[in-house]
């Protein structure tokens, strides 16, 4: 296909073959004029080229049989998603920078600015309330030059706040919860990174050091004057409801609510993050791993809140449907966590859907969600879509 610069597109003219965006999405067909709004939006989004085999004309083709639907609604959808994703990413980056500064200051001078953390926690609480789905679907690649603790802290706070929102925890408590989630691993900064970033069995001495991090975090925050609920949440984020956790082997309701929420949020964040010793897991696999430990490690009520918020198939998961078609989860239904909304990408014959319809498969329907796609299947899918 030829590349045509967006600047060359003439308003209200036609092109006698389909025009594609990104070599992937159909933008418009020969029967549809290039509307001024469409061209403006392409410019706004810095699309410099479109792709087509056609030539510009001033009128539509004589035959209008087989009219394909305008690509405009697809473009609208695409732009809306890109805007939401960009907003969420900017917010995530902004908070990450703040946390980088906070951890840096702590490492250098041993100070933590509590007022700044309360401000950040407040900001995060209102952002999660307004744009929960956009933040939850955000996929954050780990930068090599960045401390793992930074994105892990921000992600844990987003998941903790989403759980708290589902459980209708009042705002003043949510602010404290977010602060505890942001700082729950701060004790790790006092442990040599080579101990917790390596893919090898730890010596008993090294394991002891790792196991000490909740106590170290607790002491740091207590000394800095943080509220008792924040300190306790941090201290108890590795306690398990069956009493097998650490440092105090607490069980059931002897573990604080913040401790239980941060345990689930931090475990989900860790599972979906790339670590030096393994690749990240997809959202569905991570949720299923947590579910296996429900009632043993994690409190069932908290786990349920995470599942109802994320759904069993979190947003952004690529899935195989029972008829062999493939799609991506675009929205979750808090009323029905097993039945999220799927945008269809490839049909059962492995051809891309032109209009990419959104469906909500339910139990007993002709087509249901069967499983998440494996990594090689996702690569293959992206290749087909990119052709
Ligand atoms: Fe931890």
C-alpha cells in the first residue's frame, strides 16, 4: 500500500480504495468522503500518514453495492481509548516521579515528608474514583533504570484504592490506606538490592533479612510519626489469614483491614510485574493464582473485592472464545465479574473484524469466553492485525 501524508488529504474528497490508519485499522472506504473533522483529528493525534492503494477523486464510485461501514466510529473509539490511556499514563508517571523523589530523599537523608504523601494519596484517591478503569488497564513496562519499588508502590496503591472503593471505605481512611500502600516496602531500601533481585535460592541469612522488611518499614514510619493504622497496615502486609505469614503469624481478624488489603494489592502488583528472575504474568493468571490462596493467605472478602473490580478476566486480557474467535477485554461489569465485555478482533477463520463489535458473553450463550490467550498466541494475533 502507498503512504499518503495527512496534509495531502483534501476535505470532502474521496479515495477510490479503502484508506487504512496505522496499516491496521480501516479509516474510510471509497463511498465515504474524507470529512474535515476526520482530517483534523488525524492531525491532532499526530498521524502523519494513512495507507491506501487508491487515488483521490472528487466523487464517490458509481456503484455503491457492498458499502462498508465508515471507519469513523472505529477511529472515534480508538481516539477515545488513546486519550484515556494517555491521561492515565501521565498520571501514573507523575505519581511515580514523586515517589522516586520520596524514596531518593529517604535513602539520602532518612527523611519522609508526610504532608507530601498525604497530598499524593488524596490525589490518587480522587483519580481512582474517577478513572478507575483507565488506571487498572494501564500496562506499565518496567524501566531498566528505575527502582522496581517505584511502580510497585504506585500499582499497589491503585489496587488498594480500587478495593477500598468497592468496599465503600470512607475517604479519610482511604487516604491513610493509600499512604500505607505507597510505603509498604520502604524497608526494602535498607536491604541490599542484590538479595531481593536475584534468581537464586536465598541463604537462610538472606531470607531472614528479606523477612525483616515489614518490621523495618513499620519502624521507619512509626519514627516518622505516621498514624497507627498506616504503620500497622505496613507491618502486617505479609501476614496470612491462616496464621502462616510473618512477622507475627497473626490470623483471621487479628490482621488489620489495611494489612489484608495491602497483602492482596501488593501480591497482584508483583504477579503482573516483570522481575529480574521472571516475566510478568497476565492479569487472568495472576488473579487465578491469588484465588488459589483465598482463605489461606488472603482474606476472601478482600479477594472478592479485587475480582469484582478487575473481573476474572481483567481489562486488556486477550481471550479465546468458544467458537475460536479472539478478542480483548475492554470493560468489566462489577455486577458480573465472570462476564466482562469483549471486543472481537479475529473471527473463527482468523480474519480481522472490520468493525470490531463488542459483545458480553454470558453462561449458556452460544459463544462464551474460553481462556486467556498464551503469549505466542497474542504475538500471532498482533501480527495478523498489523498486516
Ligand atoms: Fe513486602
